[in-house]
């Protein structure tokens, strides 16, 4: 609503160059990343997710939880209350971040991220335990991975302490959006990007670290085991070390769309990519690492510069080793995969999921699925630790509240 030179947007009021949000006032200059208005083009969760209040606002019935249908969660954006923002100039260190209401951000059209893809993202989850506490899972690992990616992309990165504290702040500020125990998790998405304006090809003059979050349920629309298609014409990452396939650069993700869009249109759940050098070895799926199981042996492609060093991947290797399996990180040929008993994928978003079939050049191979499989045993163990139902003997979980 416009009134004179003031504009109300939800609970916020813009007056000239200043905006009131709750009890705080932001000026446009202080907050170039302030909320503008919510885009009509955002892919958001369907309206059916909104609860009785219809807008995600607190229900009088339970002020500890947002009023949404927790049973309807998928993996689409449900806007929460706050996001975290921290900026620094090129050549300097991040120092002080702040929480601001969740909303759109303002960027120069010549920002480094928009023109040259200078950006990274991370993903981690917060789970609610049976007694209502909130746990993070290995957040310092995300921080270290962001630092590795930032070094490769010539960006400053937050320290481990800054990263983990910012994640804790965002979870506490959005606590009512952490799903009840057993209903899903709060997916936390840290971004690091060149937001300074430039024209020539060079590192941006300014960087922004943002964290936003959304409650999520399962990643894949198909509930249950997945059906993969091997992509043998398009590649996800250039081969060998030196590329950027092994970091979480934003530029690694859109290039999979043509293969995944076609595969999904043909009824597949996801695409499995091969190595660009020989086309003979499996690499990873569009959003997850892949493991093959034969008897007591488990293999997954080694981290060689093209494979994302997944935190779930690393955790599953430890859990499976502790269970007595022989876990090998090495090249895995397509033939070896087609001969496996079981195949599964891992990732923060997908957790651990069984693969029911893989189609390679028109031939479909089926794999063991069901509650007795190793992948389901590993999934249960991992989720048990993440949700506080199984003792965390490795110090992986971090209590937030
Ligand atoms: C994650 O698993 O957290 C990821 O970052 C993958 C993303 C494509 C959803």
C-alpha cells in the first residue's frame, strides 16, 4: 500500500530512503541487500503447504511452530523470517554480519556473480530431536568446503567460527520453521558471491555472504527408490584436478539442466554423469554422490577434482567402515556399476537413497531395494544420529539451542 511517500510491504514500511522492519530501521545505503519486493517468479512451495492462517504466520494454537502443513513438505522454497548477511571488500576479511528480514536482494547488473559466475553455495540441515532441541550436522565441514571453493574462485571467505555462528544465528532466528521431529528438516543455504560491480574479467571488488533457509521434506518427488539414466553425451565437469567440479561453484549446477530435464520428461528420477576424459567411469548424479555395493565391498568415485567432496559421502564412508564393510574410493567403471548388487546416492538434500534401476544406452539394470538393503540401514543410522535418536559418538552434531 502506498500512502504519500511511504509504502507498506507486509510488516515493513518504506519511508523515503529508510525502512522500518519490526523495531529496527534500515537505510537503503546501509542495506543495499535489503528486501525489495517478493518476486512473482520465485519457485515456491505450493499454497497447500500454508496452514490455517494461510500465510505461514504463527498459529495461536502453537506459537513454537510456523502454521504450515508439515506433512506436505517437499524440496521447494518456503520463505522464513530472517536471513543473514555479511559483506567485505576484496582483499579484506569478513567481520560483522547481521540478521535481516528474508527478502529479495538488490544487486548491480554488473555484479561479479551475475556476469562471471563468481559464486559458491553450501547446504546443510538442522533437525529437531524428539525432545524439541535443534541439532546441526558437521557445519564446520561446510565451512571448510566453502573456504576451499573460495580460494579457487578468488573470494574471501568467512572463518569457521564466523560461518558456524552465523548458521546458529539463522536457525535460532527461524526456529519456528524447524519442522517437528520426524517431519523433515530446516535446509540452510549459505551463499558466497562477488556482489561488487565490475566490467572487465576480474575478481569483484566486494563480496557478500548470505544465509537463508527453508523447511524441507524429501528431495526427490518420487518417494522411494530412484531410477537413474546414464548421460553419455554431456559432462558435468572437466576431467582431472584443476577444474571446478570438486567445489560447490554455482556454475557447476545449471549445466546439468538439459540432461536432467530430458531424463525427467522420460520418467527418470535423475541423471548419472560419466567422466569427461574416458566416458567409462561414473562420476556423480546431478545433486548427489554415488556408491555401488557388491557383497561386502562398497565403492565410490575418488575425490579427484571432478567429484564433489560430499559431507554425507564422507560420513557414510565412516559409518559403513564402522559396520565392517570394505569401503574403497577409486574409479568405478560403468560395467562394475551394472554388475553391482545395490546402488545408492548420498547428499545433504537427498540424505541416502536407494537406486532401483539404471538405464545405460537403452538397457535397464535393476538393483536390490527395500528395508533390508545396506543403503536403508545407512540412511536410518545417519538420520538417527542427525536427529539425536542414535548416540553421536563422533562429535558430528552441534546443539543449537
Ligand atoms: C545439497 O545436497 O545440499 C546440495 O547442495 C545439492 C543441491 C543441488 C540441492
